């Protein structure tokens, strides 16, 4: 989709949501993941695209696909790039460069259930995450591009999910 189409779509959606704010609330498409043996999983989108995960050999996987943690960093970076591109399009800024690099630092003890010496739980998730963005547009001041990027994290669903406390409800169905 050309950036002009993105800008027009954004304008239509924003206009509609200003008229009917309640129309923005919706259930997101669920993600169903199936175990594929070993530590391999497969998810399939409604459009038929597959996302496969596996774990490194050191953890018992075959290292045949991306790990779920890598997909988390990918989700952060791709959501940021998408949101920045949307904002640039809505402002009429023609980008020639846009990429994001997401990094994190984790403690493997949390994943495998090894507690601290005092018995306290080690967090299984990332202890820190950083997002590095490269952006460029001909004839646009660096300060304007920096401000554009800095204005978008609050509108990025993945960034928001990672930054705000969010309880994940767990529902278990045992089959025979």
C-alpha cells in the first residue's frame, strides 16, 4: 500500500473514531498455537500465514525456528516501525529509511525455574528492553524525525502492553 493510501486510511479511521469513540473498542484476533512436538510450536493466522517457534539446542529444542522471546522483540520492533510509518504518512513525511532493532536482557534461571539463593523467584521475562530506531527522510530536519519517533510509543500496542502491568487470565481445559 502506498503511503498516500496509508495516510488516507488513517484519516478515515481517525475521523470515524472521533464521531463514534466506542467503535474503537474490539476483541483482538486470538492467537492459537499448537504444540508440534519437542519444543516446536506452530501458529496460523486467519489468512493462513504460519509462525513457527523452537528453542535453542541447549534448552532441548532443535533451533529450527525463532524462539518466542525473539518473536517478542520482533513484535516490539515491527509494531514500532508500523506505527512510525503510519504517523509519518499522516504528516506527509516521505521516509527513505526506517528500521528498528529491539534488544533485551534476561536471566535464564527464570525460564527454567531456578530460584535465587534466598528462594525468591527469578523473573522469567526480560529484565530490560531497548528499542533503537533508524529513520531518514530527505529534506526533513533530524529534530522533527526524532520528535515523530518519540511521539509514537504511546500509540504502539506492543510497546504499551510491555510497559503497563497487564494481568493475563489463565483458563485450563483438560482433555481425555
